[in-house]
């Protein structure tokens, strides 16, 4: 065994701890979702998230270690997400990880959340190695990334406005579905048909960027119009919106594969839990004759195992963090 890492993730509304061996083997993966606490507000309340991370984290660490049958002293390092995310929420994890690493005399590893999402693929597909292309779709990010090496990333395309997950959450809200929007919208879309042809941004242009704010406005205006009439189905609106987002994302993935000639494509981030996206992604890979990698659904949305996966590669090269490490709301991996 090269590494046994305790990883902590508190960047948004999941309090998560995991023990990961060699960046691939998940010995435990404890996730406490705060959804119930934020539901009544229709979204994440940063202050509530931070306070509850602080309350829950000690128990989550205990249960992650117990489930993995590992003691503090057997650990190689303590890893923590320090960026990007809600700064107060990140700070709870960072403070805890610093104190813990210091007290048990183990190295501290500061992990970027987006690098973590990408590395989630190694947990489900231990034989996957860079280079490959990765579509990162989360609540705050929509990127097409060239994974040059485990810790080296190149940005090929990104959203110029809203992230895909943000658009899912917004449309779910106007459809009256509540929070979290993505999974609820997917559920509703299953009962509808994608009969409305909403506009696809940048169609026919040869860059790899995205834009979802025009789609959002189109869907909202269309919904208002439908609501003035009679006999329409919200499920059809949800299905049409989802169809649009998925085909927009995959249009650029296809172009990225054709431009670069990569033979491996991977998905990452919360939106990659979406069944239609996964299905179409695999079908696209088949059509292009490339290999598709989709992380297991438990590693798509926020979790700490993915942080442990990324941290392993930092551990191998001795990329350790000092006790002056801070939580950062923004940080690029490029
Ligand atoms: O990666 P993630 O858990 O947190 C961030 O790093 O942002 O992603 C959360 C996003 C939210 O916008 C959520 O609505 C979306 O992922 N999401 C989904 C699905 N599950 C989560 N979007 C579409 N379909 C889903 N099944
Ligand atoms: Zn995330």
C-alpha cells in the first residue's frame, strides 16, 4: 500500500469523510446530506451549512475510520477540500483537518474540489489513466477538460454564464419542484416528452464554450405563456429542457473528441448523476469509437472519497499543505 488517506469534504451542503487507499480503493465513504436542513429555504443557506458541518464533522470522521477499521496512526495523511466553494463551509473542514493533522503528526493535503470530481473516475474505473477528456458538470462548473496527467489539467471549453447544474436548479424552482432541483427535474422529465425545441447556444460555432442563460430565459418565458393557456404538462417542459442541456453538452464533447483525437472520455460532477446524460454519453462514445467512463452515482455528487482519490496523487509527489492553508471561494485548476 502506498497511501491510506482520511479525506474531508465540506465545500457546500454535504458533510463527508472517507478513507481511501492508493487513490482507488474506497475503504469507507460517509456522507451526511444537509438537504433536509436547507429545503425550507429553497437552497443552501451558507451559515446553516457551516454550523452543521462543525457539529457533524467529528462524528463523520469517527464513523469513516470505524467503517474502514483504521486508526488515526495508520493514516498516511489528512486531506481536505480547501477550494472552491462556500468559504465558511470550506473553513470548517480546513480548520478541522489542520488541527487533526497537527495533533496526529501527519501531513496535510489541500485538494481542489473540481480536481476531486475528476479523480472520482479512478474510484469506479481503477484501470483508467490519463490522458483523457472529461466533461465536468456541477452546480458551479461546466468545463471540458483535457486531463493531461493526474494533477495537470487543460481547459478546452467552459460556460460563459450559468453552470449546467445551476440551470437545472433554476428551472426546477420555476417548475415548483424545490431543492435540490436536478434530481427532481430528472424525475419529472421521465413522465414527459421533449416536444419543445428550445434554442441551443453556439450551435455551429467552432469553440467549445457553453451558455445556459438564454435557455433559462426561453424556458421561463415559455412556461409563463403556457400557464396563461390550458392543458399543458410541466413534465414536457422538464423533458424538453433536460434534452436541450444534454444535447448541448454532448455537442461540444463530440467536437472536443474530433478536435483532439482522444480515445477516452469521462464524466464528472453532480449533473453526471443524470440518467439521460449518462445514457447519451455512453451512446456518443460508442458512435465515435472511444471508451466512456462514468463514475458510480455515489461518486458523482459531492463526497469525500473523490477528495481522497485526488489527494493520493498529491501525496505521491509530496504536495503537502502548511498550517497556514486557507479556504478559498475560488481557485482554478488550470
Ligand atoms: O457536484 P455537485 O454535487 O456540487 C457542486 O460541486 O456544485 O453538483 C450539484 C449539482 C446541483 O446543481 C444539482 O441539481 C445537480 O448537480 N444534480 C443533477 C442531478 N443530480 C444532481 N442535475 C441533473 N440531474 C441529476 N440527476
Ligand atoms: Zn461538487
